[in-house]
C-alpha cells in the first residue's frame, strides 16, 4: 500500500522535497524534481471538466481559502499515466517569514 505523497515547496514554489510516494505518482525521481517549479512536476486536470488546474493560481488558492481543504483532480504523470487524486495544500511559513507550501495527496480508487 502506498503512503501519502508529499511535496514541499519554498516561497517561490520551487520543490524543496518530494517523498517516494509522490515520486511514484508523478513519475519524477526526487533528484530530478527538487529545484524545479511545482507546475513542472504536478500536472493536474479537473476530474469533472478535464480543464487544467494550475497549482497556486489565484482560483485554486481562493478555493482553499474558502475552506475547501481537499481538491479532487486527475494527476497526469510524466510518462502519460492518469490517476485520480485527492490533494490538500497547507501553507508553510519558514523561520524567515517566507511562505512555501506542503502538498499532500493520495491516489483514490472507486469502490
């Protein structure tokens, strides 16, 4: 069983950490992902409409601020896989006061 996938970004939305579960779902090795912008690694489409979702775009941030803690989406893997996921984004302020984010997601399966 796969654990939750975790990606942490810095204040500029550059990946600072990616765990093995996230690497498997995104199809990016951690050494390749760290240092890249989150939108290069986490390609998402809306699970209902199929429209692209841009992480940290104003509309997604607004949804999260309105109390929606989980976003349902399809994750497009680097090599073409399509996996339904649930995604949570938590802001993370570092000791210098700069805000990054921690993204926690998992693959969901239909019952």
